[in-house]
């Protein structure tokens, strides 16, 4: 006697379509009948290194977001990832920050003026908040910009 099965024939292989989100390659996979978006760099590390440790992120060692070769990827802490960004020059400090109102040149000039004048006077001269001048002068903001060299007269 012949019985009919309710099994579906195996699905034909499909090509993954990838797209970029904020510079990172991403794919859409199916999980339990629902679409699931995954970043390719995370999939590579999970497949070849193991599950992401709690609190860790994927680091691109060369700073190129679209380079998903295993030798360029590592799990790391947020701090390590940020240090990588500083080393590669891909961080958004200073002028690169979207909300920045000042440039490195402005910061150096402010610091030079603060050596000669009081901070409140510099703020008035430049029409800036006193707190901003103070933070720049102390290095609390724009701390990555080195102080101007002292000129010997």
C-alpha cells in the first residue's frame, strides 16, 4: 500500500542578498518562518570562533567595516573596540562629531588665549559660553588635541 507524505520538497538553494547598514554588510535570514537580519561579521565570528561572549562586540582590526575576513575580526570589549577606532582614525571625536561647533584650530587658539587672559574674558571675546571655554582650556573636552608648544623667548 502506498502512503502520501505531508513533507514539502527541499527548498532550492537561494543566493543571499546582502546590503549595507551604516557601512556594515548585513543579510536577511529565515528563523522559525520569520525574517531575521544579521550582520555578516557576527555570523563569521560565531561560525568560526564561537558564540559572542556576554558584553563583547565584534572588532574590525583594520578599521574597514566591509572587510569580514576571519583574520580581520575578533570579539572584544567596547573599550577595545573604541581604542581600535582611535588607532584607525575612524572615531568621531572633535571635528568629526556631527554636533561639533569648533575645529582643532579654534581649540588651540582658545588655549593660547587662556594663557594670556582669564577664561571669562576669552569667552566674551569669542562669544562663547564660559563653561565651554573652561572645558577646552582644562582638556575636559577636546582632550585629544595636544596643547600648543610653549614658545621660548
